[in-house]
C-alpha cells in the first residue's frame, strides 16, 4: 500500500487486510516512506520476514513476522 506507507497482509477469503509493517510516513525503524516492493523470506532468522524496498528512505528493510519495527539491511535515509 505504497501511498499509505505500509505493507498490508490479505489472507485468503479476508474482507479486510492487516497492516504488518509501517503505517506512518517517516524514517524511524517502525515507519516506511513510499514502500515500493516487498518479498517474503520464509527462511529468515526466526521464521518469516518481509524484505521491503523503502524507496524514499533509500533503504532495504527486513521486518520479522510480528515485529513492530524493521532492521536496515542495505542503504539508509541519506540516499546516494
């Protein structure tokens, strides 16, 4: 949900999605700014995690399942 700065999970048959990452624009580790793409890493440490291309923060963030914040794995908020 790029324009709302969040990643939403939709389970089969659901009528409403659940925000699983972000939801508020910013550069803090619990925020995203124009998330562009996401993949699920089923082999991540501790189980499933999301790998998120956080476009306007110029970073890639790993977000573990159930976590309230991500961890920067590439880039940063300064661009380059």
